[in-house]
């Protein structure tokens, strides 16, 4: 395709900030184009629209950011409350990997977010399988992976990243009071006792993500799962209940597979492999 990339609304809102971030990024792929809005329904939905209007040819590495989202989307189609002060962004990717390895991108994103939080704020976070970012048992960030795949190739991936940065969590919890939440939430501001620099954190997330993504694409032995395990909450041999949206699976965790799925052992010693992308885990020991 030639000509400019088509998108609506035409006014990107924060052109100066978009260009500044784009030019300051030290990345191979990610953020070669940044589109930053003041207000959007959802960066994930916008990214999907961009792909359907333009195809993927030139969109690899595009980053969509919005200061706030009216209809932020969480996993399982849950709503994701996204007021001003948070970090709400989506990254558009193409990949040469086999679709069976797609979960690696969700591990890559959670590792990048956890590393960026540590680099920029000094806070240690823990990762909860498959990709929640937790601080002292409370969720500070979530990752949503949308992908279009066929039998042996990945057409595109959209990685949605939401970080509760400068937010008062009481306000979010109030809005969520009628919706069951698996665990409490926190924000970086609450943890630090002072607001954090969201632009610096966005830049750092994109750069760390780019570093891991470049390696995953080119080196099949790149140990992204090992990096995830180093930051993960202890999970081995713990009793869990895993919901994959449709079914509940209960057992003890015996392994994590190279493709990111989890292997549990049932009471009758039967092993079961559960893919990660649409699953949620609850520890019951
Ligand atoms: C989760 O449920 O844990 C995933 C939350 C992902 C939220 C982010 S915010 C940016 C992007 N746009 C959305 O509408 N959702 C994702």
C-alpha cells in the first residue's frame, strides 16, 4: 500500500507529545510511529480499526496511547476503568513466529512492564500467571493480547497495556463495586506516596518491550520465559483453580511449558495443559 495511513478521528490530539516520544525512543521496531490521544474509546479498539482500514503492511511497531479511555477493555471483555493519570496504550506487532508461540508476547509485555516499573520507580513487582503485574498482592497493571492467526502464521498481534500509574484506586474500586474482582488493585502513586513520571515509564516500557521482542523474533532460544519466572510469584506445586473463561480446572502446578501454557496435575494424577492467553489463576493453598 502507498500513501498515508488512514485513521479516524483525524485529530491525534497530542501531536507534539507523539512526535517527541517517537523521536526520543531508542528502539528497533516499537514506536516507529506513536499516535497519542487525549481521549479515546479504547486504544485496543482503535488499533483494531487501524489494521482493518490499512492492513498490516506498514503498521508493525505502531503505538497508540490515550490519556483516558471511555470504554477500556480488560481480559474476558471486562471493562477496564481508565481515567486520566494512568498509562493506557496498545502496540501493533507482526511476527514471524508460529502461532503456537503467541503467548510469549504476553510474557514479554509483562516482563517489560515489571522491568520498566523497577527502573523508573524502584518498585519491585511480581508477575502472576499469565500476565498480571502485582505489587504486594494488588494488581497494578494488566496486559491484553489480541491476535489474528491462521493455521501456521500470525497475521497481527495487538498488545494492550494498562498501568495504574497516578490514580486513586478508591475511585476505581467504587466504579467496580458491582463487578467481582479477583484481587485488590493499587497504583504506582499510592505505592510511592507521590506521582510518577508517566512519560518516562511509557518510554521505558516501549524500550524494554522492544529489546525482548527483537530477540524473541530472531532467536528461538531467547529465555523470555526464564525472565518471566525470575519475576513471577512462586507458582510450582501450588494448588490452583484456573478459569479459561468456559471451564474451571483445579490441581497442582507441575510445570510451565515453553509455549507459556501451564501444566497442572489433578487429584487422580492426570496431567492437563492449559493455554495461558485467556486464563485466570487463583491460588487455593
Ligand atoms: C486485564 O484485564 O488485565 C487487561 C487490561 C488491559 C487494559 C489495556 S489499557 C490499554 C488497552 N486498551 C484497552 O481498551 N485495553 C488495554
